């Protein structure tokens, strides 16, 4: 099962900062969740209103995924597993989603396997 949420911190004046999209994958049975975090930054985009879809994350000049699509979520999971995330870990694990994006997008497009790069 997976869930997705949008969050941000606040600056000293209470304005929203540190915008991020968090995809949480919860293993069936025991074990802590895998949280794949896409933080806003230069050359990146995350959901924030039109013209993007609510689940769109990507590089402004490159790869993108829609986190509402089961195939995109599966590709991210496969890459995380190939990079040694273990579903049975008892604690929550946070992963920088940007480190998974390029390979996951290639897996989603059928251009690579999850262990690539």
C-alpha cells in the first residue's frame, strides 16, 4: 500500500518553506515504511498547483514521474529494493527520491532494469 502527502516547514515569519512531496510505501505485515521524499529545489518540480498534476515530480529538464500511477510507484520501489532497502526493517526509512528518479523513470519507460546506475 502507498500514500502520498505534501508538506512544508515554516520560516521565521510563518511562511511555508521546504516544500516536499512524500511517497510512503507500507509493507504488508511487519516492518517500517519506506518514505521517498522529493524536496523542492533548483531544477526540480513537485506538485504545487497548475499546470502540474497533483502527483507530478520531476526535473525541469529531464525525467518525471506521476506518483499516482501504480507503475511509477512500482518502479521507485524496485529501484529502492535494488539499492538494498529491506521491507522487513523495523524502523521507518527515508530516502531522497531524487536519487531514485532517473533510474525509476527509465524502468517505467522500459529502458532499464532497477539495478541500473
